[in-house]
């Protein structure tokens, strides 16, 4: 019933939001009679703020059309390589007519970025993708809004998430021989499960795993997010946050955890910060500070765009990750596409190097939660395990913004480069760089050596 009430409210607000947008533009026109009013700029700013508070936020676009590689601008073509009922595997293919640059990008490693399915769209990782494209072939999981998936497509479980990841890994392996995998936040758990199951079956596993700010072991330094999931029963979640999609969507009747509830939870974590941000936006509009205005709009266009999650997937994630801690306790069994249960055994991973990244000020995945992967992956040799704590970085700072680009990414790049070739015991062997990158490769390796190696020795506890 709550979902229907929300949709009714949204529909009623839509014409008022449109009116506020039109009024804002009218008062902003200096040549119009309304624009001659001494208070016109303030009135325009007020209507603009009302519009943004009341508008409906749709799925954003990645909008990455080009990146610079070795001083050359190369074009980006975004396309879907695999279309699953609940997810698209999206590729950002790079094009250039410069032969030297073409040889460079052809030899760069392929990376599968597994985006979170936790309320926001994969475009939240736009900065991650744009930065990675300079030195890698980049693919990303683009999860679909469950309210747009018809009931005829069936249910979506946590096991399906794990199986999707394995299928995508095999797809990249079929094209490039092997690949690297990076997971940000929530997917660290299913990605570790996917690679573990592949290792247990004797399949080729990715060359490296980079895990960033995820709840591998949610018992360590629990945050407000963890506490909510831990302190409420399964039945509480099922009875209080699960609703059926209204009739005006393709997924009508599907049981989901609505995106608007997740968004409410996000805002409730830091209400003062959001209130101040909106007030600052109002003042920036009056001052004509277009740079700050655009930054605010870009952030909230992304932050306010949310998606629904299938109820089975959401409830199983709560139980598996935050209540029964099945991964760290060694009790997690995943149903494969053939319907058989397989035990998740991270200790079977041997030929995949592991990098974990945590933000010093992360208030979503607490300190030590991601680093716990090292203890679980006991089969990986010590020198192929690395950990980085990004000083001064919050949760979003480890994959977006200045700290991601200046602090975290150099380590990720060096880690992937150093392990681009590995023998079947998991011992890292530095890749032999091509002539065009002969000078850059050793320098990158040196950059990461000191801080990463120092933490690596202490990772397994």
C-alpha cells in the first residue's frame, strides 16, 4: 500500500514541479516583466530549489564520450554486450586513429567492474569508469530497476547475482584469455563467492580481485547501516519494507524493496548535511556561482536517482551478509544454474591476487570489514595480498572524486599492472611492458610498493 501512496503523491507533485521550473525560468529572464522585479533572482532561486526537491529523478547516463590516453583524445562507444533479465554487461569500447595509441590500448588489461545493487544505479561509478578507461579495457554491470522487469522473467536471488558475475567473468576470459575484477561496496560479497566457486571447480579465476569498501565481515566495526540489518528480524524486513510494484510499471506485482525507501534511509543518515547543501545551492543561485550550482545538480541528479531491488535478493542479502554471516562462517551455499548447491570456499582461491581498499572515514562499511577478505583467502600467497587504507576518505571517496583519482587509483593501477601475469601458484610475476610503456611500468610499481606492502604483511589476522 505504501508504494501506491508514494506513486500517487509523486503524480500529484509532478505538475507543481513543472510549474516551479517554468516560474524559475520566467523570473530568471531579465527581459521579461517578472525578471525586472528587484527580488526576481531570489524568487527564481526559490522556485528552482522547489523544482529540484519535487521532480522525479530518472536513471542518469554515463555520458563518457572520450578520455585522454598518453596525451591523445580517444573516443568512447558505450554498448551492451550481454543483456540479462536483471542486468546488462556494459562495455566502454575505445577508438582511435593514432597507431601508436591504438597499440597501447590494445595491450592494456581488461577489467570487470561490478557495481553495487543497493539502491543507486551503476552510473554512481561514472568517475571510477572514466578514470579506469585511461589504462584499461572497461566493462561494468549495469543492474536494472526491478520495477521495470516483468513478472514473466521470474525472481532474482542472491544466488543469481553470483551466477551472473561468473558468466560475465567467463565472457571476458573468452575474449582476452583472462581478466581482472573490481567490486565496489555491496558486491564484494557475491564477487568473492563467484571467484571462490570458480576456484573450487578448477576453473580459471581472474588475475586480480580488487575489493573496495564492502561488508565481507559485517561483525567488524559495525556502522549504522550494519546495526539496522543486524538488529531487526527477517520477518520485520519482510513485513515493513517489502511492497508490490504498482500497476503503472512493467514489473507490476513484483515484490521489491523500493528505491524511495532506500533513498529515505540515505538522507536520514546525514539530514543536516543535505539541508545545508540545499541552502548553499539556493545561495549559489542568487550569487550566480554557476560552477557550484552545476556541481550540486550533478551530485543530486545521481544521488536522488534510485532503483527498486527484487525482494528475494534484498532479503537474502540481509540474512546472508548481516545476520548469519555465512561467508565468514563458511556456511554459505550457492545454487548454481543447474540447481545444485555449492559451498563457498574462499580458501580455494590460489591464482588470483587480492587488493582490499578501505576509507579511513567510511561510515557505511566499517574499518576491517573489507580487509577481512585476506583471512578468508588463505590460499593466496602472502605477497599477492595487498591492503590500502585511504586516509581522509569516506565511503564515496574511495571510488569517486579527488581521493579516488589521486590516492586510490594509482594503487589499483599499479596492482593490476604488477599482477598482469601470474603463474598457477598465485605468485605474482610483473608483466613485461611493451616498448611504449617501458618507462611507466616500473615507476607505477614503485609508487605502490611502500604503502601497499606494509599493510599486506598485516592483512591476514
